[in-house]
C-alpha cells in the first residue's frame, strides 16, 4: 500500500503545507526516522511542504501560523508547556509524534521513581525548574492525530501525512 | 569601532538536541562564553537500577536517537562482559556491520543536513535547488548515502534506530541472501557519491586549529568495537585497565567545570580516530581517499567533518567485503557463564568513545551503572574554542547574527549530541554547572558542595 506522499502520481496543487517540527523531552529519534523517510521522498516533499519551524533542520525559524505542527517528546518543564500552548494556537492541526509525546514514556520515567531516587535527582529538578511530573502532550493541549511507536511508526506517520495533504488540498 | 558590548543567548540550530550559546562581550573582551546543554535530563542512570539486565540495552538506547545503536551495542557488551557471555565470530561481525550502517547513516546526516548548508550560504538542506546541477547532485548524493546506510542497518539489525535484532548473546536473526545482494548493490552504487562527499569536504574553506590531545579506541584493522585506548601523547590503555581509566580520567574529566582540567583537554570523535588510526583503514579506502588522508593528522577542528566523510567510505568498503565473504548461518543466542558481575562496554560511537558500565546481581537485576558519552568529553574543548574563536572574530567587528553563525559552524564541526550530553550527571545549562548535591556559586563558575 503506497502512500500519496510517496507517490509521484499525486499531483501537487502548487500550494504547500505549512508545517513545524518540534522536539521536547525526548531522544529525537522520530526526527531521525523523519530524515530517513526523506531519502526516497525528498523530491515530492520539497514541492508540498513549507517548513516554517524545525530547529534541527534550519536556522531561520518562524513561529507563525501553521497548518500542521508535529510535536515529539514529553513535556518536562513550564517552558515546554508554554511553547506547546503557543503552538496549539498557531497550528490548525497538532500531531503527537512517538511514544513520549503520545503516552509520556519513557521520557516520563522519573514520574515513577521511588523516594530514594527522587531525592537523588531533586537538586537538578529544583535548580533548573523541571516540573514535578513529566506530562504527555494530551495532558496540556488537544491533539488531533497520534503517531505512536518508539520511534514513531513509519507507516502510521506516512498515512497521517497523506490524509493531511489531502485535507489541506495540497495534493489532489 | 570594535564591538564593545554584545550578549548572545540564542538556541543553537542544526544540531542534535537542544543547547544554547551564552556569550557576553564587554569592552571588546569576552566576558564569558558558555555552550550550555539545555536538553532536559531523563535520568537513565537512576532508571536502570533494579531493571532486569535483559531489558537494559533497549532501555539505554533511548538515551539518544541518532546514535541509539551505539548505546545498544555498548550496553550489550557491558552485560556480556559482566556475566561472561562469549559472542560468536558471526555475532562480532554483525555488530561491526551494525556500526557501519549507523556511521554511514549518521555521518551523512550530520555532513549534509547540519554542516553542508553553511558551506553554501543556505539556511537548510532542503533549500538546495534541484534545478541547479551541482546542488541537485548534492541532494541526490546525501539521500543515496543515507538510504544505503539505513538499508544495511535494517537487514543486519532490524532497524537503523533502536535496533531489535542485536541481543545479549548474539543476534535474533540473520539477513536473507537476496537482502545481502541488494545491500551490496546499494552500497556499491553509493560509492561515487561518497567519494564526491570527501571531495566536497576537502574544499571546505573553514579552518580552526586546536592544540589538544586526541583520544580514541583503536585496533588493527580499524574497528568501532574492539581495541585499546590510545592518545597522540603516548597514552596506551588496554581493555583490562578500562575500569581504572574510566574512574581516574574519563569520569572526572567529563564532570570538570573549570576550563583547565589538570592542564589536559582532549578530543574524541572521527578526527581523533583518523589522526590515530588512518593506516588501519580498509585498503580500498586508503587507496581512493589518499589525497584526503594525507591531510591527517590534523589539528583543524573542521577536519572532523572530512574525517567523518572518510569513515563513511571505510564503513562502505568494509561492509561490502564482509557481506560478500561471510556465509551467514542461524545461531542460537549465547548463554551467561557467571551469575553476577560488573562489565564495561566501550564503543567508538559516531561522535567518539562511549563507555557503558553495569553491575548485575545474582537476581539478574541491575544494581548500578554508568554511561559516559562523547559529547561530555568534548564539551570543555568546545567552550575553550568558542572563546578563542570570538577573540579571532572580534577585530572584524561582526554583528550578532554573523557571530552566532560562525560559532554555530564551529559547534557543528564537533557534531555534538545534546540528547546524549544531557545524560551525564553534571548538567551544564547556560554555564551553570550543577552536580546532584552541589549548586553553582553564582559569581564563580565553581561547584560548591551543598551544605
Ligand atoms: S518515543 Fe522513543 S524514540 Fe521517540 S523520543 Fe521517546 S524514547 Fe525516543
């Protein structure tokens, strides 16, 4: 089952999907999978994606309206929460990428630490105002699409991207 | 008019993970310059305790996405050494192939998506114009090399990130004959692109000389998995002495906060490996990359990129040879011969020497462990270099943006990985160095034990 985003037969309508790719408390692995999916799709994606914000890919990032914001990783600090709230306002659709964003784990493993381990990491939590608990995306903002998996499931991601490209009339 | 006062506190882009550059210049002099890792820790040192050892490698692979397979193999080796597993010849060969797949994919990602845009005045790799012949070739080469590395990792390790086939005691499956033929085809087809990559990074104009000690685990032939640790200043540490080396050199070093640590700073990574072991590379690589290899040993930090490009060629040539000469046979996983113990796994990860240590109890649970990552070892050099780079640039009176670009280019040459770096016990954020139990004394960058 190939996907529109990968088929060269999908006829771009000239419009581009305005996207942002954001990573918070995570190992950034779905970002690596995303760059690997580019290997066979970069020519199509260059025509249909307008990357507004992606710190890992570019230096001049603009945080303005987006059609779709892809958010990877769990939320470990108030700074993370403020950012995703801002993104939620700017993006028509938010896609949670990977297990950490969808369910919190494993980046939220400190939530289950026993007293002894918590005491050990407390100085760092205090010094750099980490939140008491690490939260998954849905606990802070509404999420339109979820791409689970650790790293994200490639097929689920490609299917989601396809339906978004169709929904926003980027490909006919 | 010299640049009198400037404060830079912007997020660094096109690197793995999040970090900020904290620079203050007053009266044309560098007041402070800190490369702060602002990645949030996820506390794997604490999380690993009490876990069944069989689950450890896949857990610790989540320390970092881009070099997850290096963490996986280092953790597997630590567990195998702790409990007396003897990996078979085929398992060792497949671990090598896993590292080759990782390095081809990861180096190409860094060279093309992070470093190459700077060399063409572009902001992002996707801005390269496919209608411009030279830029189209660059786009094509990058994705062809990455795809070949990715495919090799998939047939050997099951996945190019967070691989599933490498296990404690061996591999859960072998590649099919048709997969091997396809991999050899893709790797051979990508070879011209790799030679062009070496050519491109030989032309790179940037230069930053850094006198330092270079350190790496080396072997003959060239290996990312075995060998002894050497430096270019006569250090020679055999595997049996790794524990002592870890305790007295590596751990103290990567926790150092002051600029000078016992007067010796050192660098790990591709530049160190090629400086120390270029004559052990695959003979096909040495033949075709001779002109580039003649530039080493080098103290130009930007040659870390060129060294990575040369390593991609080595990994490609060595993979083709192994795939064409080895007959893969299904093997049962090895069994432990000890009930408990402590083991150390050392791997040359893409960014440098990676140490995993684990102590496993009779109940098969992890008692404790340590992970020392390459970026932590390079951090002191990075900060020293940034300060010196600013002083070099100040006379040309750069504005904030061009200064930030020049400093980011230097940081990217080191290819730091913040996901890994956020792991090590000492967290450096905007220069505030804290170790669990100690807080920073504000005006002095010293660690002050918490009362
Ligand atoms: S879900 Fe897995 S791969 Fe993705 S960031 Fe979290 S740990 Fe890394």
